[in-house]
């Protein structure tokens, strides 16, 4: 008898009825509560030779590259996808979604290219016991910066605090995270980075500022103007993620600060 932690590649292939041609080269994991609109959009983007292995997942082709997309919320949900596809052979993982701002230097409309994550998500420690930080692939970071420069997309680079309890954030806690030098807080990046490292894959995070909590903003004070900026930034992040999915720049497990 095997349980999930004992599953090997062939077990996951059988469980999800995956064929070799179904395995994506790149997987995009999007951290957001609302999934229906995202799945509809990505089913349109990845319409060619589409495969739907799970309710929150679509796999298809984009410009000749096999790409997967999953809508996830929090580390445990991200792990359900990243673990399986890291195991079966996906080489590149791109975490997208949102972050709470921890720095006055970050503004709405910036793309946060995540270079590393502090592991307070509650999942990553299972994959990298004893570690506290996990890092992005430096070549992916370099490629993302170069593309943003070429396209004129505003961006910042830095680390995030990945938490498992968003609604336990207080002014005091947020101030301490900011003083530690993190640009933002999210719920999934450390999980995705850790699982990628565990399976010797490559990963990067591309996040959109949703609530500037160091300035006292919350989801419930967001203005229509801010929502418009976020929607435009979401589009730019999708464009950047699909670019990174199409280029071969990974170094598998190298770390950067």
C-alpha cells in the first residue's frame, strides 16, 4: 500500500491519467480566492490540445510550449499542484498572485519579482526542514528583469514573507516584517519555491500589490482607481509569465538573495 508521500512519478501519472504529452514544461500557480474568472481566461489562453486533470487546473499549449495553470489559495492549495507536477517532470514553476505591501518604496502598478521567501507558510518546512528562507532561480529573475526593461513595465525585486494566517496580521507584526527587509507578504510563494527546490526544479514569483498594509490599506479600503491599476498589472504579469514559460533560462536550484 502506498500513501501520497510514497507516490512515485508513475503513481501520479496513473492517478491523474496523465500521458507524457500532457506534462507541462512550465506551471503557473495563481494565488487568488476567486477562481472562476481566472480559469475561464486561462482556458482561452491555453486552448490548444487542452487537458483538465483537476477542477482548478488547465493544461494546454502556448506558442509551442506546454503550459499548466492552477488557481490556488494559500500554501496547502499551491502544494497540491506543485508537488504532483514537480514529481512528474515539470521543470519550471511561476507563482503569480498578490502581496500586501511592506515597503513605502513599493507602489500600486509595480510588479514584484520575488527573489526569495521567508518560510512562515506552514507547508514549506515539510519539504525543507530546518530552512527559513528559500530562493528564486537567478536566471529566471534576470530574464524577468530584462523583459520588464524591454517592455517598460514597472518592477521591483526583493523578498516576501509567506504567511498562513493573513487575518492575524497586526500593525506590530507588519512593522516587524518590514523592518526585516521584506517588500511584501503573501501566502503561496515559499511553498512553491520550496517544493520546486525539493524536486530540483526552478521557480520565480511575480506578484501584484493588492493592499498596501504598511500604509494602513486593506482589501476593504481599495478604490476603483486602485482596482484599475491592479487589473492592468495583472495583464502585464500574465504577459511576463508566458514569456518566461517560453524561454530556456533556468539553472535548476541555484539561489540568489
